[in-house]
């Protein structure tokens, strides 16, 4: 029986890598996607040392051409796509009246359009499985100091609901984990705990949105 495949988009040292390892522990082969080739190589080696099968794919999540090409490469390499976790994020700090249009557009392309395109290109290659979007509490409680990210997380939350509705009659589940706090090791918001919640959503496939905060523990 062939291994299932998890695609981690925005594979960084925190949520991304821990989520990759969580899926790998359950027998998944993992595709690691990010822009930084050197870091991707390091993550790939870390997982390989633990006996997990992982392969890196360099990608710019703002590029439609990049995402389409890489998603097809993943399918051709592994033979299936069974879970997609969109964790890419761009966060230019600043208040609404101080942010440049270019900053907001660039962040939005990563935070929202990248997720939309990833879902668009992955869904036709999936028979079953899940598409998970890493959300944030700023979608519910915006901060003027992080206006661009708040805009992105609010839009991402709406995208999750729209995708969930669109794919409801298929065998593909879409959900978002709304993380209501700052990701930090040694706290309730430690990346390994968040990774566990994401994996549980993939397994349960019951809720379009799960609130992740100490008030929901």
C-alpha cells in the first residue's frame, strides 16, 4: 500500500516543521514548500534523520505559475496528495495609514491568494483528504499595529468558509485553525501543540473552523 502525502506550504521552523513531523509520525510522506532553499534542505535533513520521508520544493507562493508547477511535481513524485496545510505568512508591521499599498498587496498575495491558488491546484489532484489553512486571532480581533496581517487573516478565514462550502459535496474537507495567540515554545501556543490540533482536524474533518486558544481548551 502506497504512503499518503501531506503538503506543507510555508514550511518554517515553527508550525510548518512541527506539522510536517506530526503527519510523518503517522506514516505520511511529506512535501516541504517554502522560498528559502537552504532552510528547506535543513528541514528535509532533520526529518530524514528521524526516519521520515520528506522532499523539499522551492516555491514562491505569490506565483501562480510556481504553485501550479510544484503541485504537479508533488503529485508526479509521490503519486497522491492527501493533505494540504497552508501556513505561509507575510506580516509587514504598521498601522493602516502608514502602510504602503505595495506592502499590503504583497502581504495579501502570500496570506490569501497563495492559499486560494494552492487549493485550486491541489483539489483536482485529490480524491479525498483535507485542505487546512492556518488562521489567526487577528481575523476576529484586529490590531492597528498589525493591520496588514489582520486584513489577510480575516480574508483567509472567509476563504476557508467559501472553500468548505464549495467542496462540501466532494470528499475533500476544508478547515481553518484560528490561533488566538502568539506562537511560542513552552506555552499553550507551542508549535508542536498547534501541529497536533491541525492533524486532529485532518483526522476528524467535522468543523470548518476550530478556535485555538486557552479559552477554548
